[in-house]
C-alpha cells in the first residue's frame, strides 16, 4: 500500500517508490485552516461539511466513533445537537417485558450507521463495503488532500481503459477503479449559510469535517502544544544558564 | 551506636533514624550526589539519563493507557478510539506513549553509538555493555508487542509476519509459532498475551537498567578520552555538575518529543494502522516501524528464510561479543585514526539498511541491501579485529585533568586538539 515511512530527525526519507506503482495522479492541495502549529478548524466549513455528510455520505457510510455530542467541537449549540440526535431512532435496550425497544437519539449516542452491520452494508453495496468515515482522513496517505482530490477526481477514463460494471474511474484512487459513484456535484447541497456550492467548495468542506472526525482534539492539541513548547524552550534557557554558572568554577 | 545499625552521617534526626536502619539516603548521596564522575563528559553522555527518563515516562503513560484499553480482538481498536476521543487528555497520553517509543529508540541508538565511538564496551565495562544489549533486546520485544495492541491493520499483519519468522526454525518452527499465537493464526489469545507481556517487560527492563547502573557504578564511567580516572583532579561530583548538564539535554529532548506529540503525532506511524485489523485483507506492503527497518533489511537480504532470521538475530548478537572482537587497547576513537572513520561509516551503513528496509526488495534495492548487510558484519567481524591489530593509535594524554584544566600546565604530555574543553564549557 502507499506506504510512507518517514523517520524524522533527518533519519530516513522514504516514500516507498515501488508501492506507488498504482500510478494515482498527484493530489490536489487545498488551503486548510487547521494546518500549522497555530491551526484551528474553520467551524463554518466543518458545519457545511457536516451538512454534506448528513445529506449525502451518511446514506452509505457509517461514522461509528463519533457521538452527536462531538458536534459541539465544530460549533453546534446544545439545542442543535439535541435536535440532530433526536432525528434518529436508536435501540433503547429492553422494556419491562424484556422486549427490545427503540427511542429517539440523545447527544451521547454514537452516529447512527446506515446499515445494521458490515455484512448488510456489503450486500446492499454490491460487495464493496463503504469504509467507516470516523477515521477516514487519518487512514489515508494525503489525509484531507486525498479526500479533497478524490471528490473531484471522477473523470472520463483514458481511451482503452475498460471500467468494470459497478465501478467508476477516479484519477486519484489507487488503481483508479472505485466502487463509489461520484458522490458530489456542483449544487449537490444547498448550503444553509448561503455559500456557493461549487464542487471544489463541497470537497473542501467535507474534507474539513472528515478531518475533524479523525482528529477531534486538534484545536486543543495545537493550543496546548504552543504553551508546552514555550515552557520547554524557557526551561532549556534556564537550565543552560544554570549549567554555565555551576560549571564556571570547574574550568 | 547500637550494633547492626548503619553509621549515618546525616544531621537531620528523622532522616538519620531512617538512614541508620535503611541507608538509602546515604546510598543515593553516594551514587548520585558525590559520585566521582570524569570531568570531561560531552553532551553524548546525556543519553543514558535521557533513556532512563524516557523509560519512566513510558511506564507512567502506559499505566494510564492500560486503565482505558481493552485487550480483546473485538474491542481493542474501539477502546483506543475511546482513549483518543472520550478519555480526558487520552489523546495526549497516547501520543506521548506512541511517539515515546520512537524517542526511546532514537535516544538508545545514540547511546549505543556513543559506546561504540568512545570504546565504552572495553575492559572493564564488558558486562555493563552486555547488559545494555539485553536492554535493547527487551526494548525491541516490548515495542513490537506494544505496536500490536491498537489492533489496526499493520498491528495485525506486522504480528503475523514477525511471529512467522520463528517458523523458519527447522522441525519445531511451526509448533513454536502456534505456541506463540495460542492458536492457528494471530488472534485474540495472541493479543491477550502480548498485552500481558507488554505490561510486564518494561519492569524487567527497569530491573536490567538497575543492574546496568550498578555495573556502571563499579567500573565508573568511560569518558571522551577513553583513559582511566587517575585521581580526584580528574573527576567532579555527579551533583550538581552532571545533574545540571543532564537537565539541559533533558529539556532539549523533551522539546523535540513535544514537537512530535503536538504538531506531528502521526508522522512516524503508518496510516493503515487506523484501519481495524482485518484477517481477510492483507495490506500490499507490511513494513515495520522505522526503528526496526535496518534489521528488517538484513532479514530480507538473504534469499533463505532461516538464514535471514539467523542473520537478523546475529546482527544484535555480534554486539554481545564486540568487547572481544575489538583488539585495540585504546578506547576512544579520538586516538584511533582509522577506526574513527569506520564507526561513522557503520552509522551510514545502518541508515542505508533502514532505507532498504522501507522499500520493496527489487532490483537495485536488493543489491544495496546485500552490500550493506555484508558491510555491517564485515565491520564487526573483520575490520574491528584487524584495525585493532594494525592501527597506530595517537599518543594518549596522561590524564583527564591535564588537557582539561588549562590553568595548571604542569604535567601532561602533548594536548590532543579534540580533547580541549569546548568554548561553551568555559563560561
């Protein structure tokens, strides 16, 4: 698989060449608000991405490790989260008679999956299991840029390439033959905030949301990281000065 | 002083009462306070302390991870996500732990290089060195089993490939592998025992580290000149001189570690380990973590599986006998004009092996891997004994103090250039 082992500290730089043999096109790159050490999620983009997920992706893809309460991280209010959760029904355990019951979702519930299990999903999707989306960005080389590219990568296959039934040609997908039909087109959704829904905009927004679902703590990670780094740099200076003073009489 | 009590010299009556019955305070004072330490350490001598601190941080974070982790093949992956998403600062603890493994290997590899370059494995420190090699082996086993626990695709297939190496052993190989697995493939019993051993082995490492330190405190530390301590003028008390010097290195090291944790926590990992283990779907490439790549390259550079496995273990085993392979009486490479080139070349060779280990073994990569593997063993088995016999070492300084203390020019022969204290140490 597109393996990238990077041992840092100038150890090894090895984008495993042979494994890239599936000749996927170089990825498109978008500007991501969460890049860099001060990066934070663009809540508006993530919310638009959540809208795409709810209206399109969630028809086939599960998102097992996200709970509705996690939507607070992209700026949804408590009332909004309650409303989102209440729109689904989930198994509610057993009633007094021992019968299985259903109840409306709560913020603490995990995102409801479109299929009862993987087997059912595979059967409904012609044998290809739509991958769970909670970790999709973290499980693909290129991360958000991969999703961003894939969404825009459906093109007419080059002459002579035969696309098997139930598959589509995508120039960014390893091997090119992808079972997922083109999920996004321009104006596939009508954004609640009035943003113009071009294909690139949709791809950017859904990639932002999927990055959030992979790394829900990224904002805090960066915030805390800056403080920790400043502290350690300060301590390096302090200990170095102490070292010079203590060693002054040893030479 | 009653018979059977230790003669403590502590002034504080409470501490003294304890110390006369359990002289740990005096012991610490002796071994880490006044302990006479060569005065000419450079920053390479930080790395033992850094490794100790890393071990403690790994154990501390590991204990907290184990409180939230579930060692069951159907729940392990989800429990790691639970740590990453629901546990307060779980993401921080896990990122510290998983990057800590890489930091541990970086520190220990530099520590080993220090030993190779300055001849710290030679008389009288052979056993000290061998205990270090035991620690390295234990670390490798621990890291390997720890990588299996998240039960992602690379966890599962890495475990499958590595445990399968034992099947290369003639006659009993298959039996051994099934015994390791607790079944006929990597599965829940494998995960359970790996979790158990991953929790146990770090404490075994602590034990061997203790022996490593005991052995060190008998022979005393080597130093960049590689010559023996002649008297008090050659040493400084460990505290405060080296406690403060180690602190400087520790702060820099923690800053590097933190940079990984907060800004590139997944850089050293493999993306496909974020896909749950699937025994029915083999990844196109099964590649170990970066710190195993050189050994993986040695394994793959031999067409015969059994020989490959043997050679891989021999690459560590050769370190055990290094004290007897090196025929030179001079420890430090500063005074060994030929060997001082060979040791950095060995490092280059190991980097090449790492590069080979990360790539598909085809064409030029295979050739490169074989040459680098050959060089690795030639270095230890041929160059090291021969160079020791034929090399003319530079004249050694008479004592550590002579080249370091500049203001007392009495005594001491010609001062070797490299031995003069660095300007930064002349505050």
